[in-house]
C-alpha cells in the first residue's frame, strides 16, 4: 500500500483499475451462504480461511446516478463525511488494526472494513454504527468540504484521472452517469448538513443495501452474529428509482486538454453493454483480446505502427444502465494525433478480425495465427484465480453483484465466458466499435511552456 | 436460512460462480536447495490455481556503477526478451505473464501463470533467462522504453520526489542512481556493459528462486531444476550496502506548473535488523498510515490536504522514511510549517502507549493484507531474504512488532527524526524567488 486515499469507482481509480486484471466476479455456491434479513438487508457470507482476517463490505444502491445538477457531489461528500466525520468508535478502528475505506461510483456507494478475524464482531458493529447511525455536525462538514475540494484539485492535476473523469462525462452526456462522481465544486461548497442528512436518510437503509463478509470464520456463527448486529435495523420500504438506459451520443466527441506533463495521454471511449446485457460476456472477452493481458491485439497493432507508444490498456465498465469500453494510451506527445488515428482505425476494424485459429481455412495460416480468443479466455481464468486471493476484492465483487444483477439465471461466469466464440467477438466489436459515437480525450504538454 | 432464500442464493450466485475451492490455507514457506545448488524458498498455498515464481538476482540498483544509471533495469528487462515469436505466442495464449522488478538491492524475473501451465511457462522463460539475446538492437530498443518510463516517473510528483530523495541520500550512486537512467547514462551504456552486468549477477552462486503455488513442492522443484540448469557457476557477486547519508544540500525543489504542491520530508534510517525493521514499520504507521495517524490531523483538522501519507524504503545499508502531503499551491507555506510541527512534536513527546499499541495492530494487520496475494508475497519473501532478514520474517514480523517497547520506539523516533538529517522536498509551482 503506498497511499491511504479513498478510491472512487470508475473515475477515481481509473489508472489503477486499468491495471487490475480481474473482470467483475463474485464467488461460489459452496462454501458461501446468501441470506436476506427481515429488514431487507442482503447478506453473503463466504469463508476464506487462509489468513486470520475478516473483510466486510457494505454497498448501497446509491451513486452519482441518483444525483441531480443541484446535488452533484452529494454522494461523494456524504461518503467522505460518513468515513471521516460521522459517528462510531473511530479510535477503536485503529486500535483493532482496521483498514476502512469507501468508494463512490456511478451506481453504488461502497464501504469496506478489514481487520484480524478475532475482531469480527467489532467490524460488524462498527459498520452498523458508521453507516446506519450517521449524524453530522455542520462544522465537521465544512472541514470535510475542503478535503474533498483538495481531492478535486489532485484529480485535475493528474492526467489519467482527469482524462478518465472527462471521457466518462462525455460518453454518458445527457444521462445521470454523465455527471462527475467527484462532484461539482459549487454544489460541494454550498452543501449543508441537513441536505446531506436528508440524502442519507433516504438511501442508507437496510433494504437499499447489500453486505458481504469474507474471511476466517465459521459460516453459521457469522450468520448468527450478522443477524444479532443488523437484525434490529428497520425496513424502510425503500423503492429504488428506475433510470432510463444510457443512449449513445450519436456523434463523436473530442476534448483536448493541456497540462504541465511530459508524456502524452489518450483516452478513447465507446458505448458498451450494461451489467445485465447478454453482450456483456462477449465484451469482456473482446476487451481482453484487444487491450488487456500480454500483448493484446490493439497494443500489438499500435506498437507495430507507432513506436512512440509506451502503454496501452483497455477496460470495460459495466453499469446498471449502460456501459463503456475505454482505451488508455501513453505515448510521446508529438505523436498523439497519429496514435489516436491508428487506435481508432484498429478498433473500427475489430468487427472483421480473425480472433481464433479456427477462423482460418488455410491450415498453414491457421498454424501461424495467434489465437487471441483462447488467450483472452485464459486471461480471464487467470485474473479470476488472482482475485480469489484477495478477501476485500471478493467481498466487493459479491456486493456489486447483489446490487446490480437483475438476471434470474445469469449462468456461471466462467462457463459463459467459455462459450464465447470468435463470431461473438466480431459481432460485438461491429455493434459497439463500428459506430460514430466515440469519445476522444487527450492530455498533452501545455503549448508555450508553463502558463 | 429459509428454503426460499436458499434457492435464491443458488440462482444469484450461479451467475458468477467461479468454482472457488474451500481455501485449504497456506503452509509456512520452506527453503530447500535445488540440484543445481540454487536455493528455493517455496510456499504452498491453495487459495488459487495460480503459481508465481521469481528468479531473484541480488544486486539491483545498488550494484549499478557510477555513471551507468539504468543499467540494472536495462539488463533485467533484456533478460526477459524472448526472441522466439512462437514461444511468446504460446505463453500469451496460456495467459502466462512475465515481468521484471528492479528493486534497490535485487532484480527479479517474475512468472505468473495458471498452475496447469507452469511447465510450459518455465520451459520458455528458463531458456531465455539463462541465455538472453543481448544484441545491440535490443539494447537500443530497451533504452527507448526506459526513457518513456522515466518521463512517466517525472510526471508523478510522489514518484519524482521519491527518486530525488534516494538520489540525495545515496549521492546519486547505486540505490541513488536513476532507476530508468538519465539521457547521459543511457547514451554511455552499451551492449558490453549489459553483458558484463548480466554475467556478474545472474550466476548460480548468487541467484535464488521464490515460488508460491497450489502445486506440491516436489513438482515445482522438479520443473525449476529442469528449466533453469544453465546458469554458469561463477563466483558470487559482491553486494553493496551503502548507508543513506544526508547530502550537503538538503533542500530539493522540483518546479512544476501545477495547481498543487507536493511537500515532503525524508529521513535516513539504520540498516534493517529484525528489530529495526519493526521499528521502522511502526514509525511509518504511526506517522502517516490512515485515519488517526499523526499526519491525518493535517487533513482532518487543518484541512490542508487530501493525500497525507508515509513511505518506507529499505536497502541493505539502511532505510529511508518519507512523509508527505499534497496541497493547493496557496497553502504550501502553511503546509510545510504544519508538517514540520507534527514531526517535531512526535520527536519531542514520543509515542504514547495507546498510540503505539494501535500502530502495532495496524502494522500487523496491514502486513497480513499485504501478503494475501501470491505475487506481493513473493516479492516480500524475496526482499526479506536479500535484506538479510530471512523469508521467515514474513511470518515473524508480527512478533517483532509486538516485542517493541515504548522506550525503544521513543528512542528510535528521537534518533531518526532529527531535522538536521532530513531532506526537505517540494514538487510544485515555483515560489516567488524561483519565479524571478
């Protein structure tokens, strides 16, 4: 761990999650246990007994999607206030060796705590106090606003975070996802404690939440503890508001930013399937084949044509009401325009690529070809294996799935991935990358030197 | 759980079931010696069907001669260059990842793969690493890559500050040399230098393996013996261990045209014995790790920053502790004063018992989380071996933290946080004097 900083799903963690190998995942039937408390709180318990740790992640169906122009930044500010200014035994967290953190995303607000398993009871009680017993002193809010504004300043100075935030705002323009999850400076500055508390009362209810507990415990005992701690929360009768699906722009959008940097940064975004869309599995494999793992197709093509390219990465962001496929490139600034053209050209042609050896009729060509499909599927298996090692990552994935999944029978993740064929990749590429509604954001060194 | 919820659980998680196995738990790591004489530190861990293997060559940046900055990184990078495209493709298709690390005191080639593909992965990498193709063309290409990495490092204030601090404490040599080289050093380094560095470090008597896998130790040992038998049996390379020393000019300013300023202080620490390593970890935690740390009040109460943090770097000759915050440029002066005030109070008053106990709990739990993933654990096992702490320190750190007394930590703080030994660093907009 290099820095303690809160992380923001999608925007805040963008450079990090581009590097993360794991696709969205969640765990297993055995030895996990899913229960729904009388008050509506959804809970998943999963034993991971290799280390004496317990990880508790609680998510709420609340994100920047639930904000308006007048409240843009409330969820982010609320998350800060809950984590650092609200109620609960703060000194106890440190005394028990607890790591606790939170994140705000387009769809969800997520809070996590991880500590030695001997203190599992403390972890649950702490989550309950901090999240559901929240109160806020207006003076504390004023102090935290300054911290949030500092965070915005850091984001704006960082070429990756600034580009990631901008590219998502552009690709979802006109939809609630088009608001920055960091929030609007003016809204944050004007926010009041009453306003935030009203937001909290509305959304931080047991029946708008899901919790996963992963770690070194016995499932039956943990279920008893969870019921004991959270069972007395009331059922609020929360009704989640259904939002419209994000609609593609219908036209390209280009944003050029300048900062005091030496490297060039390029972000490209395309509309992509939402979390529950049947195309999601194919998109995961496609993104893996094109832009992740070892020397994927996009990276190979870009590097073969432009030797100024340093780094290429691609991510697929699946939200409840839409999605985005995002490419991030680091390159020599003077060559950014050419790199942009080449990358777009490769992606536009992705609908006619041969991804599998079986695509070749000629046996010699088949022998010589690289099987991007097989490689992508293996990358996903590998990433899934790696994700199994991290308790917090597992718990976060369980929560995300409990809150976002609307499919009755979605099928087993790796089985679904295994069924994807080369034709599925071409169809998906043509459907999502072969259209004229992508977004380009570049960050280049300031012309004429420092301002 | 009712039948209804049980059935719903089955439907819900059927969707993303990955077929996780019940974690059988990791067994303690063991050190054995392969038939080739190369040591292997191995830990069996059934948490995932993934294997991580590192070939560790002690030396790293500490072994880089003056004026040849970047040589260790360049050499390690080239030792992974696979000339046979077909073999590269095989590894890619199996999702096998090869990467390299160039740390302060060691270089490592790391292989991460699905365990079912370990044999193929080691067969290819073994052949390459034991006999890399260090051609002039490849050296030139690798130099270009290093230049790009250097630019990325320069764009990140925390990375740029870290590099400048190490350069300051180690006089720009060895650990203090530029990780990715400088324009001049990369021009100066040629193929022969790379070959000589490789031949001095990647020898049977120096290198060792670290592996964490769900496979049984015999299988992994057998595959390593089969694949890495080609290292020459030259004399072991000497290991440098320079201690960090405060430079004559302890004020470093890196001007950037940004809205924000990075403000840091860095202190040299004694060489890492088991006890001193634990003391360093406690100090790092107490100062800058998370809410409740000493720096946290600069964020929570003084409203000076979003990022406040501390960072510890260990070398065989000593450690370096960096404490820093990032703030708006207009708050930079106030932030510097506040940061110095926090450090001075800690040095004067020491760490109260409650804070020490909390730091122990935080450091121990943080360490557990840090070793949860196999790749991170392999790096720690390798690092502890090279530092002389031994791989057993991964399990022993908690006990070492526990053994630290209040008196010991206060004496340590007083000694290491001496302001006259600190480097003061600022990365951000030029102050009025510089603007003139």
